[in-house]
């Protein structure tokens, strides 16, 4: 590090005005460097599956049970370890179950005492690699003093043995055991995972993306890499009409309109009324919906809404393609390709019959023009999305904690792909008149997304809003990775050849070591222990999530129930602790009730991706690099005090 100028040293001296204070901080930071590296948890492609996500978060992809095993693996039977793990995951539900099974008060108090002592020992173990200050901050405020007494001192010292026992007995006697067990369980979960990485696609398909976002808003330490489905919702939240139509269509298709109405308070009555008035006699068979079985009338309503918003979407996308010729997406102006005399559509020089020929709102003279009723529906939806406080709060979290990529501790994290040419070079992509490739493309798009929310100039703001639709579905988008979004074709054309979306070259290059190392270098990473970690494309049954000898990890194995038929599992997650990295394959989640009743977990197979010969410390991490810089700055301040250049302020 270069010599700091005097002005910087003077500012630093305001924080550490004496030799003693500067010295104490140097000692503190130097000792922290030697603590074990905290555990990182990587999750991707949650797709609204709140219960499964919540369970994986609670069990730390097996990390919680592993910690319990380290404490009690040689002294407790597996049944007791499972019971303790379930108590940590779901303390309230487990306590309620135990109270139904144990009706004798004395016997219940014995159970409380055993569990409290066991949880305290697990807390001691999980807190051992953190500073006392960090552990104290993680403790629930109401029980901070008592927990600190119990986990930071040695209870086997004779002078204090009775003291600790009386604390436990009093907790039970005054009826506070339930709350204390909940507090200890939260502390264990909090300490087992130091930082959470969400690699995109929180939204769409499942029933609880809003609950997932609420959970993330309260999480102690996380970052988010945006997925294409997240960007689509971000575009909708800032009023981009094509993104709004896409969001509503996907909820209708998966039978999840309740997310909009109940989760976010989006009023769908104007859309529903329009759908009934326009398509009331239309069976809408081309617009079948997925998801749980519903009453016939409700399913018919969903299908009408699905068709109504789909036609609106096709129009809005056609308008956007024409307004933004620089996007080079003329092939997605699909309604303009219809011959309304024959009701055929042209695709790549061939004509195909339309499956659905009832298009009462489409004007052959101007196919992309919204009817007055459609325009009214979109006006109401736009206002609802832009003025929904809860949605806007969730989007602010995505902006504050999220970005298109993250580089951390030797790993490059992103959701989709890096746009590449077939020969393994970075593809040059034109964005608003300038060309970008590699890291520069990500940085440009990231800035444009933020412009949509924060720019004052209306032209620049509109550029940001529109680019989010481009990121959602353009073949050159790093979050899409396909040649086209074939929504129209799947609904309206029978021939399967038109449904093929085709992956971009990145996905054919995943095992090319030269290409993978080139990508890592582009983002500033080199060396043996560097990796690319991404999701987006489910790992199909029989495929490996590790590519290029473990340099690239694809950790989307199918959280979404919609994918589990082809993946055979319910997702991969990744754990990176001080001893190495391991992938965890998950079985499909049944229910919270089943997990509590049976102690059944959903992590099944663990695959060691990389093991370290020596345990990694904080000094080996990005935080360690920053701490070393701080230490060097403080040492320069110390030298300035001792040389007389600066005077201590006592």
C-alpha cells in the first residue's frame, strides 16, 4: 500500500485519536484474520417455492445437522440427533407436537431441560469461530444476557455449576422455556450460515415469492444476482408495460393470480371483466393453465385471463420491437406476421395455421394497437404495479442487495450465461448505439436497470425501463441465453419445430477449460481455487452439476415443481465453508408438517467439489484483504503518532 496522505491520516485519527486505541484496533483486526472463514450458502432458481426455500434456509442445506453431529455424533443415537435438528429448524411446531405427546408436567420439564442443555452446547460449538462481539450481535435482544452467560463460560467449573443449573431451572419454572428454545434455535441457524447468496429467479411459477422476499428482507447477510424472472418483475414494478403483461400472464398460466391479488394487492377485476366480456364464449383451449387442480369455473376464468393478457402481451411486445429497432428483434413482432385472410402466420419463410383463430381485438390493419378496453386494462395494471408499496419495497431490496454479477472469495456468481461466439470469444452486443462485451456488457446493463428506477431525465428513464424487457427475452441477454422466447408459438402453433428456443453458444462451451478461465480472467479471477457458479438452466436427470473439472458449478437442479419431472430432484445448493465446497442435492419437499412429524429432511446426496488441505481463515477471504488494508493504514497512523507528525488527542 502506498503512503497515505496527511489529510487521510488526520481523518483516521478522528476515529483512533490515541496510540492505545490505534494499537487495540490493530490487535483486534489481526486476531480476526486468524478465525475460520464463515460458511457461505448458495441458492438459486427458487421460483416462488417458499416452503421448500424456507426449509433449505432453516437447515442450511444440511449444515445445521452437520454441526449437531460434530457435537453429539458419538454420544447420541441418530433418532435424537434428528429430533434436535428438527427442533432447530421448526422450534414452535416441534414444541407444540411434544406438548401433545407429553402431558405429564414433570416429564415435559425434563424434556425442556435436556433440549435446553443440548441447544446450549450446539450454540457453543457454532459460535466458537466468531468473535464474542459478533455472537452478541446475533443474539436475540430479549435473552442476550442470559444466552451470553450460558454459552461463553465453562459450566463444568465447580464454582458456577449450580449457577448455570439454576438459570435453566428458572427458565422452565417461570414458563419461558418455549421462547428460550426458539431464541437458541434462531441463534444456531444464524451462526451456522454466515452469508447467503441468491443466484436469481426468486419469482414466477410457485405460490410464495412475496413471502420469500419478506424472509430475505429480514436476513442478516446476503447478496442477490438478478435472474431474468426477477428483472421481468423489476420492469413491471417501474411500469414497463410489456413486463407487466408478462408477469400477469405467467401467474395466470401457473394458476397463481392470488400472488398478485392477495400477495401484492394488485386489482385484477378490470382484466377479469375484460376477459369475460371478450372471451366469455371462447373455450380458450390454447391457453391451458398449470398448477393445482381447481374448480371448472375457476379454471375457465384463469384460461380466459391467460388468453386476454397473452394477446395484450403480443401487442405490447410488437409495439416495443418497432419503437426500439436497435434491439434487432423484428422476428418477435408476431401479430404483424399473420395473414388474416388465411389465418396463417409466417415463420422463417414457412406458413403455419394458427391454432386459435378467434382474435376479436386484433385489427388486421394495425395488429399491435391495443383496443380501448385493452388500453384501459393496462393503464389500471400499470398504476397498481407502480403504486404497490409492498412490491416497491421488495424491488428496493433487489436494487440494494442485487446486481447482475458478484465476484466474491474467488467465485464469479451470475444467473444465466456470458454471451459468447461459437469459437469461444466474448460476443459484442450493441446497446443504445454503443458496443459492449464481457464484463463491460454486464456493467452497462446493471447501470441501465438502476437508471429505470432513479433517473430523472424521462428519456434515460425510459431506456432503463425498456432494457429490462430486452434482458428478459433477448438472445444476447446474459440472463436469457436462448435464441428466442417462444411463448406465442407454444400457444398458437401446433408444429413443434417452431417451439424450439435453442441455447446460445455459452452452453456448448461449459467444459472448455480455456473459455472458462477466459471468463474468470475477464472478471478479475485467476488461480486454482476460482469458480463460476450459476443457475438458470435446470440440471436434467443424469447430468452433472459440475463442469470443466469443477471450475463451473450449475446449481439449479429444479426447486420449481414444474421442473422436477425432468430433473428428478428438487434442486442443488452449494455450501462453502472453511474446509471446502460441497454440492447438496435435494429431494422434493413434501410439507413443513411432514418435516416436523417425521424429522424427514430433504438434503440427500453431498458431493465434495473441493477440499482444502488446510482450513481457510478470514485472512484468505475478500474481507481479509480489506482488513489487511485497514491494519496497514492503522500502522501508518501509529507511525505518524510515534514520529510526532500527528499529535494524540486525549
